[in-house]
C-alpha cells in the first residue's frame, strides 16, 4: 500500500498564506538588533542600503542552517571585584553663584510656556515660537553664502511692535499661519543706519523653521519663603545631570579597559562584510557590543544598562 504525504491545509482563493517565521540571527542584549545591527548600520553609513539587504539574506540562511555560524568568539577578562582599574573625572557640581542665579530667576518668573498642539491653523499673534534661523546673502559676490552671526536658535514672541528684523519674522509667520516643523524663506534688506556696518543696505535671505509653538500662561507669584524649596529642586536636578555625565565618563573608561584586556574574534565578521568599509572605530564598537552581550549572558542580565551598571559597581575607580 502506498502511503500518501500529508497535504497542506486548504487555502481559500485570494488568501495568501503567511511565510514561516525566521529566527533572529542574534539575540540582542537591549538595543534593537544587537551587535549585528551595528554591523548593518555601519554598512548603511557607507551609503548602500541595497547592499545591506542583500548581504543580510545569506547570513539569515546560515543562521537557520547552523547556530554556530552566528557566534563570535569572545574571551572575557576578569571584570569583578576591582579587577578593572580605571581613572575618571566626576562631572563638575553647580557652583554657589550659578545656583543662586537660577534660584532668583525661578523666583522672578511670571509665566511659563505651554506647548500648543494644532489641528488646523498655525502660529498667530500671542504665541511664542522657538525658531531655527539661518541666513545667507541675497545677492552680490557673496550670494548664497552664510551670513556670519545670523545662524541661531531663538525664541520669538509674536506680537505687534517687535524690533527690526523680528517684526518681519512676525509678519511672515502670522501671515502664513506657519505650523510646527514648517519652514519659510523670505528676504530682508537692512537699513543704511543699521548698527553693524557690514550689514548696512545688505539684502539677506532668512530661512526660519518653527521647532515649537507655545503660549504663555501666568504663574502665581513666588515668595521668599519658597526659596529653600526652589533651591533644593534645582540642586536635585543638577545633581541628577551630573550623575549621568559622571556615569557616561566612567563607562568610556571601562570600555577602553575591556577592549584592551578582552579578546573578540572580529576578523571573520569584518572580512565577510567588507562592503561595510569597517574602520578602526567601527571594529571597536562591534567588539565592545560583543563583550557586553557576553557579560550579559554570563550574568543573566537583560539590558545593556544593567551590564554597564554592574561594571561600574565592580570597577576600582580613581577619581580625578
């Protein structure tokens, strides 16, 4: 008796069956795609996304055929109980004078800016806009060249009576009802008595982009009795920022130590994706990611941040 092979389930006409899922090439330790994503991003930076896609396909096929093909050999150095010895610099604390200035500024604040989300019309009189401003010469020998000193991010209150050239900005923004992330270019000719001689009678093309639209809302007056509370809030905010910057500097020092004392077999990977144009920095980034993944796997940690914290806690640090 002949034995029939089981038939695939019937698929109704017009319905496409989903392809079988493909297991991921690497199991990342926090960031999407893990270290191999860094390899592909390096290729993308080289300018050929089509090559990225083509080169990724055979790697996925190899991963399905053999799990060993996706494994990069990593030999870890000792990273616990002070085995990593590094020197790092603590982020500077806010000095007393700067702290007092911030406290006083907060006490003197009469309003706050509240972001406006539009469904229809854009900015209008009474709004405050955060602008990205660029300027180039409109004509002459320097036509289309940037005007020194006129590239900046500014905050502009859209109101009657703004001084030149901000009054032109106001007119153009309100007339067009410009929205967030919208840009506009318009010409301005500086008057003959303008305070900067190099701009007198000069035509300039301004390009402005609205990064944010907000409206001012009045704040209740602050009293001197609140000074200590405000001071503590500002100190806490700056302490958190300083702690983050200190951790960042320490992470960099530990990274260098790991790269010097651990061994990662990057050669095969670099050769197999030569189209990525690996440089020294890209190779180091790849090796560092592999080291973090290996430590995470050994310690049972699920994110890069957890691994970095472990390394900071275990390192012996000399603070500069």
